[in-house]
C-alpha cells in the first residue's frame, strides 16, 4: 500500500476542526491506488449497482430492504478490504485525533446502500448508546473516533452523512438522544429517548459530508449526525465504517472479535496483517510477556501462514508464576 502522507499542515487543520466541531472531512485521504484492490472485492459482499437495480438476483437484493440490511461485519470475504480497514493512514489518523498510539479498533463494518432500497433518512442522533456503557466525555483520553471511508464517490445525491457542529449541540442533554425535524415523534419502548418537540434549527446547521472516493469523515460519539436519502437514479453507495478508541477504555465496545476468530476470513487476515494492525484487535505485540519460547513454538499450529519473525526479534522472558492465593 502507498505510504504517501498528506501535509502536516493539512492533518493539523483536520485535527483542530475535529476538536472544535466534533467532526471533520478529509477529502480523498486514501489514494485510488490504495483503494483499487479493495474496491475490486466489493462484488464478494454486495451487488453492483446495475445488478441490484436490474434485479439480477432478487434473493440477494432482499436484505437491502432494511436501512441497516446492507451492513457486513469484519472480517470480510475480501482480504484487501480487511487490510484497508486498518490501513496505516487510517490508523495514523486515529492516533493523531485521539492523541495516543495505544489504540483498539472496536467495530468495522462494510455498508452498501442503493437508491430506493430503503428509507435511509434519519433523525439527528448520537451513537453513544450503542458504543459505550456510560456517556461521552469531552476529555480526549476517554473519547473515540468514528470514521466513514468512502470506497467510491459520494456526492450529495448518494446519501452522505449530515453532521451538526458541536457549537450548536454541546449544551443538549444526554437524553433525549434523537431530535426529529418536526414535532410528534415518539418511541413507545423508550419514551424519553426521542424528543417530542422538533428541532428544525439543528437541521439548518447540518453539514453534508459529500466527497470523492478515499474521503474520510471522522466524528465523535458526542456529535449529532444522521444518514440522508439516496436520490441518484440507479445509485449505490459503498463505505467502510471504522471505530477506534484508546486501549484502556474498556467501557467502549460493540462486540467481541472472538465471535469471528475461527472463520477462514479471520485466519487469512491474521496471516497477512503486520503486528501493528493485529495489536489494534488486542493481539499481544512483539516484546509482550505473552510471547515466550512455548507460545512462539505452537502459535503456528493455529495460524500456519503467520510470519513469526517480528515476534521472535524481541522474545520476552516468562513472568514468574505466583504461588500465593489472591485475597478474597
């Protein structure tokens, strides 16, 4: 993959906007050469736009009738897509925004949407209810960054997310979490979660995050945003949605990677990803006390294609086992 970096000034400006507004848009951050192999694998996951709209396979089309039906969880059928999700430039951007290199990636999704398949227009909301056990913090040490990575061009008519700068929303309470445009909306299961009073003023401040392929849209879990409708005739939109957090923030989760750990897709990813990318999932890095002569001798039984040289370069001495019982 290309290692060409944008200018330091450009990244600094992006980070400053993210701090102040709660989101930032970085157009064409991932170059076409780094996208190409991943985009070529999209048919393994989703129908091409023409195939969907021509109803080449109605059974395959059916899941897209739901607005969230076009989501596939990592690891994907395509290795290049898996590696793109933790591309060094993506991870490096997360490090800069969260001000730490000790990160975990806690959710990765590929998402396809098609014009007319579903109603994608949403109320303004924050994602924290499905990302953390507590509430968002303004302290970057306890923050997270969500990213959309555009796998193709996303002009206004292909449903880019809309986001509201924090200066218009910072004083809003944590509940309600959804603010419709008009009055009268409610959720009978969670009556306090949706505002019964519309907030058209917030919609007047939203920014539409349109951009070319390779664009990254980064935002915090304090940021009000929403999906918008696809209106382009016979249109399709393909994105990756990637979420990072500081490694120590155990209260921020979406699921355990262990549920995928015995799939062929996970094995292929492990056998091709460098140590830095594996560490994002909690894999012990080189030099960690976990890596002993014993573990290095047998890890290849589970992952026979894994190059162990990076871990052998810094073997760790085994920690002495305690013979005392823990206090109760």
